[in-house]
C-alpha cells in the first residue's frame, strides 16, 4: 500500500534557489571525502556512546538531591538548579550549533564537547561547595549541547536513506532512554557508593571515548566560513534561557515570587526579536545564526510538535513518579530506581527494532499506535492510589515507555530526513532546543499540577501522604491531556520516498 507515501517535501519555491546554490557550492567539497561505511559506523558509534554518557546527566541527579542538600546545607529550591542549570545551558548553547556545524569540523567539535564534559564532570565529582558543583553542571551541559546535534547531523549526512531508521533508532536510545534510566543508575550508585561517584564513574569512560574519537574521527574539508551574528547570540540567550528559567522555576509563584513570570515575559519578547532577526538575516545575506526554514517543511513541523509533547511528558513523569513513590507510598530510593529500570530497558531494546520497522513501512503505522500508548500510559498512571501494588506501577510505566520508543525514532528520522542536506545542522539544532524547552515545560507543568492538587487536598484535612497521591493523579491527568494532542497530530505525519535526492 502506498496511500501514505508522499514525495519528498520541499521548501517554498521562493526559497529553493538559495538552497540549490548552497548545495551546488558544497557538493564538490563534500563528496570526494565521503568516508567508507565501516568508518561511518565507527564514528557514529563513538558519537552515540559520547551522547549517551552526556545526556544521562540531565536526570541522573534526580534521586541524589536529598544527599546533596544535606552535604552542602542548601534547600530544595537551590538544589534544583543542578538540573535547571543543566537544561538552561543546553537551551542557550544549542541554537548556536547550526552555525558551529558549518564552521568547524566534526573532529574539532567532538574534541571540544568531550573536553568540556570531562572538565565539568571532574569539577562536579570533587566539588568542595555547591557553587563549584553547579559550575561543573553548566560546563557539562556545554559539551552535551554540542554533541547531540553533531550526532544527528553526522547520521543524516552519511547514512543512506534506506538505513536511517535503524541508525536513528540507536540515536533515540540516547535522546529518550538515557534520561529515563538516569534515576535508576543514580539510585544504585548513590545507595552503594555516594553521590560523588555518579560523576566519578563517568570520568574514565569519557576519557576512553575521547581517545577513541581522536583516533577514529578524521578531519575533512567539510567546513565553510559563515559570519557569526553576536546580537543573535545575545537574543538567543535571553529568549531560550528566559523561557527555560521561567518554566523550571514556576513553582516559586506559589511562594509569592513573580520572578518566573518576569523571566517568561523577557524570554518571549526576546524570542520574537530573535525570530525576526533570523528571518531578516536569512533573506538579506544567508547568515542567520539559526536558519528557520525547516519550519516551512510539513513533516518537520508536525514531528517537532509530537516530539516536544513526548519529551514534556517523559521528563515530567521522571520527576513526578519518584516523588509519588517515595513520599506517597514510602518506597526507598533504591527501590524507586529499580522500579523505573524495566521501562527504560524496554525502551532501549525496542528503539532500534522500531527503527528497522520504520525503514520498511514508514512512520505512520508506528507513530499512531505509539501516540496511543503514550497517552494511554499517562491516563493509566492517573489511576494510581495509596494502595496500589508496585508491580502495577511498573506496568504503567512500561506502557508509557513503549509509546515513547515508538514515537522518538520515526519522528526524528522523518523530521530531519525531510530537510535538504544544507539544513540538517539547523534542523537538528531547532529540534534539540525545543526538546529542552519542552522538557522544562513538562517538568514545570506536571510538578505544578501535583503541587496544586496536593495542596487542595491537604487544605481539606487529607493526610499529607494521601494528598500527595491525589496530587500525582492530577499531574498524570495533565500528561494524559498532552498525550491526546499527540494522538490527534500523529496521523498527519507523512512517509518520505526512499529515492529522495539528498
């Protein structure tokens, strides 16, 4: 059947000439240095492992926060900056990677990213104060922000269309599975060795990966000199930084602080100015810091919306579920980590399989049921209570994780694969930036729903633990509503033709 097969999507006619000219200029210098299949496999493997250990850091501290609070004598509002600061840095740096990917070689960017990560990890592992560990997290995030778009762009540039789904399945393990298993690994390490070893164990692994990358990744003539608009960087920092900060700290509104509202307002104004400037620079001189032309492509728009919903519900669930289990059911930190492990492992096993299926049938037969499972998992979680068995909670989480696996691989593949080759870097930067925004929004919205629901119940005289359970139900209802939006959008994802020219 070919009813869902659409020709390769193109940008509007008025924009095609610029893309065609850029393609003609870069084709001769890219093609002669095209690496062998064996070399591409090794390079992508190194990048996958690099991204895996980096993105684990986004949620790896979620169950270690109480220990950190005790050691450094800080409150929860201060400690949460270890996660917020990580996401904030990612959101600020990622928009610049579209420019970086054109200006610098793969080897240069890989080396810079790994060195940043190693320095940040060492700072965090041996931090004598909270300020130092926070600095380490920011430096770590700078490396992570570079490596993720680099992985996606390398995959799209060198992997043939007919095999992209399989490779992107491996990539999606990094994007979606690593944050899901982060709390599990953290719980085991913190319980047995202490929180410093969460970082200490990563140091030798990252060092080995750096050496492998330096040996395997070749320097090629794939760069071109492009201007860097400093004002765009400033606007980007205020736009994405302000929005992430405002969303991540929105719970402060319940303590009477208007700082989140002010940050969101600044972020939104800066975002409008940033978009306006990028469009003007693109039209005038093809020198936008972040090229926004990918939004003109249907598959990219739809896929990004669904991916944002998936990441919002996933990160929100990763934060709410441990709180519900520990404070509502009285489950230990180690048990919480083990309970979240099956879902993460199943998601990791399924993602590459989903990629192979995508290569055969396209996105829609996978994305539609995946969205249903994601939404269904959230609605099922909304039925949790104070007497539920832990096994049933694990089953609910597994259903949700299967839905995540069925969404992330096809959507990332079809979204970025629909773009002209010259826009791979910018498309990847856009998608990764919006994932960070969605993650911050998901955590903020689900935590706020839980807090409001628990507060309302407690005001009626409900015991604190039971009030938290009822608040968790409200949080998962919000996640279920978000999931329904994904279900509605999923049939509009089109299949790309395999013979599309790249």
